[in-house]
C-alpha cells in the first residue's frame, strides 16, 4: 500500500478522466493521496476533492512561490478557515523558487514566512517547494521554523543539502520522478538518509518517472519511484511501501486506512 504524498489531482489536466485516474491508483495499491493547493482556487479544489474521496484523498492549502504575488492576508484568512476541516492535513505547497523567479525574491520570502506562521498556528506540517533557493530556505527555517514539521517535496538537491535539510528534526525528504533519472546525487541521498525520514510522491501531472513514457504523471506511478528507492536501499518494494506509508501517516496524521491493516 502506497501513499502518494504529493499529487495535483485538482489541475485541469485531469478534468476529462479524474475519477478513472484515482480509481486506477486505488486498484494499484495507492491507498492515500495528498493534493497540495497552489493558490486559493486550487486549495479549494483540493479540499473539495478530499471531501469527495474521504479517507483516501487529503488536501494542503497554500500559495506556491510562482503565485506568491497573489498572496494576501485575506487569502490567509481563507486558508486558516479551511485548515479547520479534517481533510486538510498540511499547509502548502509553498516555498522559494529562484529558478523561474516569477515573483521577486523579497516577496517570496515574506510569503514563505507567512506560511510558516500559519503552519505553527494550525499545528499542521509544511509542504515546501525549493528550487535554486536552498540556502534561503535553510536561513528562513532556522530563523522562523524551529519546532515545525514538514516535508521538502520533490527533493532534488545534493547530499550536503539533504544533510542540512535533515537537521530539521520534524522534516522529511520526499522523492519524486527525478530519483529515477540519471546524473544526480539522489540515489546516494536516498541510500544515506534514515528510512523513517523518507516519503515518495509523483508531483502529478509533472515529472513522469523513468522508464515510463506517459505524457502525464498520475498517482499510480508512485510505485516506480518507490521501486527505485527499494533498489538503492536493497529493500523489497513492500518494505519501502510500508515504511513510506507509515512516515506519511505520522507526518500528516492520516487516519489509519483499513486496507492498510490487511
Ligand atoms: Zn507540487
């Protein structure tokens, strides 16, 4: 049984066949999916989806760094209200993205800190997006994130950066499709990190894992990344599924899934 800890099922790329994609995931052993919001509208959509699939889909609420200019205290108020719903299990995704830099640095940093405060206030884990901004994320977490928990989603950094991330005790690393690709340090990161600090995700509809050739990623394909994780750690797929599912349950405080006890 797998948990896809990060899938944007609410996006329009699933409009024509969303339920079929979700049913395929369930049939393939993906028992729980976390759908993080990227702005107010997608956070609402993620929550609606979570309510439509109780106990199986859960939502995050937050503003992605690409959308950081749209963030406001009014939107934060909406997130705060949504966070009281039991289906909302995280604040995010939010973070810093200096690769595309769709929003200037200072605004991104302010919005990042606003989400940390919200996560603390709501006692929810953070789903953090980092791209070309590792040092700033570390700096802001050290200053404002003490005691928080969360996940560095789609971790794509170096061994040294992973070690720094893991110094934040409540935080996990989540691997997506890049773990299955060549030319990065991720297999070594995955080998060294404590198993109880790891999650798997798809980041659907993006980042199709190798060797799949699909044009769109979907939660079922989380097994491909889990298989790579099993390979580099010398574990069985079942052991990786069991460990990463338990980690996701603990981080997001997911209710126990009946199918998981089988
Ligand atoms: Zn994402």
